[in-house]
């Protein structure tokens, strides 16, 4: 009986660990900055790409709407620019805030037109070829003229990340936002055709500890 209660107690500890882990499991690290998940931004389909939005509050309380999109390896021109677009990011409601792009390959095609704060990555990149091309697709790097307000749920230091899914439910693009630019200003990183981010160490510790405990529970004792 004591052995049964001992195993039940250990199992309760294991279940407690995993009941606490989801809030940590959605945290990733990039360049020592932690980012909490805001979930799936949008999902591509077999017929084409997708657009999705999320909101960011600036330090001066301006609410900025960020729209991101990916082509799903199909013809994609969501803003009717007249050419096939691989990925796109658009900012609305900036007020006095300005955004600049530090990345090559991303083009602001309408700087003085109706969509001045919109950058696109062409579907075919010179020297890289058509998407998907994770080894040479340039990362988007967009820097704001002021910090983000630190009001993202469960977010350490104002960092969040979201994902665009391909038709099979795998990651097609990743978007990271945090106050990682110079002078602590806001910055959004857009990884098109990406490799996976690095899991946060505490998450791996919980997973490893759980596996060890499962092994202990299922091991048969040798008769004395």
C-alpha cells in the first residue's frame, strides 16, 4: 500500500509540473530576449496565402495595428501592388510614430501613396530564387521611433511572438516583437521561410524531469 501511495504522490508531482508548464512552453528565446506566444496569426491554405493582424500599444498609448501575410507558395498580391508577393507587413494607426526597415530585400512600394507603411518581400528574390528558400530569404527588421508599452499578457520584458501556419499546420513564418532596438525602442522581426526558434531552457528542464519521473514510475523493482 505504501508503494502505491508513493507512486501516486510522484505522479501527482508530475501532473503538477505539466499543469504549470504551458505558460512557459510558449516562451522562446532569441538573442537573450524572451518572447511569449500570441498564438497563430493566420493560416495559409492550399489555394493561397493569408493575412492576419495583431495589436501593439506604443509607449505614448497609441494603438498600432500590425498586419502580416504570407503567400503559401501561391500567387499573392493582397494590396494590389501588381506583382507576386512572398510576404508582407503593414502598420496602421502609427500617429506620430515612425517605422524604418533595416533589412535588405524588403521594399516599401508605396512610401508616399495610400499605404505608406507597407513593406513586401517579393516571391522571387534575386540571387535566392523562388520561395521557400530558408537558407537565403532575408529576415525583416522593422524599428519603431519609440518603445512598445509592456502590456502583453504573460510577456517578460514586452516580448511576444506569433506564427503563420502553412496548409499542413507547420510554421511558415514567425513574427517577433520586443523593445530590442537601439535606445530600447520597439522592433519587429519577420522570419519568412524560417528555421525554428530556440526553446526556453526552463521548458526543456520540465520536459526532461517529467520523462525521468515517468521512467522511475514504470521501472519494476527487483525482488529482494
